């Protein structure tokens, strides 16, 4: 199954890419590097240091320098995109599956617990199934820091609107606050 927005992929280069969009070319996935191996990185995963790439421009710069073959002119989008060949993907991290996984675990670290609680709170307040909510980003990848943010993904237009409205209500009730 092809990854979708909110999922991550790991390439044979050990780069962790954030998947963009729902439609992809036949033999590749549109995704941008988010965490790259490097001895100066502040994050550790599987005893390897990773550096976080913050901006889209930094993603392009990294690809131009390190893996230029992933930069492809795509005639459908009429622009150069980061397209990872399916043959170079070694693992897909799915946001919805990760939330299901942490809901079953007995032990969670603080960030995982906060993400699971927030996902449940939003699903309950929005009256949507938790199966349409995912936890993405550094928490899903096991590469988060103590001050990492929580990246939730809401699947489906109607459920997204319900969650948007629920966020406004939770803010007005003082349960959450805007960033």
C-alpha cells in the first residue's frame, strides 16, 4: 500500500522522509527529507545521530548535495519534486497504525502519552473515530526530544472540519490553548 500524507518513509540512505500528498507517480513517492543521518544531529535513533531539516528550501539543498537523483522534474505537477523510488524505500511508518500501537502499550514516555491523550481528547470532542486520527512526526519515528511538538493527522475532510471546530471549543473552554 502506498504511503499518504502524514506517513513517513525510510530510504536505503537511512533518511527519514515526510510523505506529501495522496497521489504519487507510479513507481515513486513524493516525500521530503525531515531527518537525515549526521554526526552533528541532536537526535538519536538506533544508535545513529540524526539532524532535523526545518524548511523546504533546506530539503532541496540537502537533496541537491547528497541525493540529487531524488530530484525529478514531474510533468504532472510541472515542477521538480523530491520523488523517492519505491525500490529505495525500506520502511513505511503509518501515523494511524502508530496511534493504535501506542494505545495498546503499557509503557509510554511523556511525549507518546501526551500524543495519545490529545488524539483521544480531540476524537471524543469532535465525535469522530480514533481510527481517523494518526500520530506523525518525531514521536512516531522514536526520534523526539523532550520539547518536541505533537503532530496529529486527521484523515478525511469531514472529520478534519469536526476536529477544527472541536479545537475552537476546547480553546474557549480553556482546556487547550493556541500556540
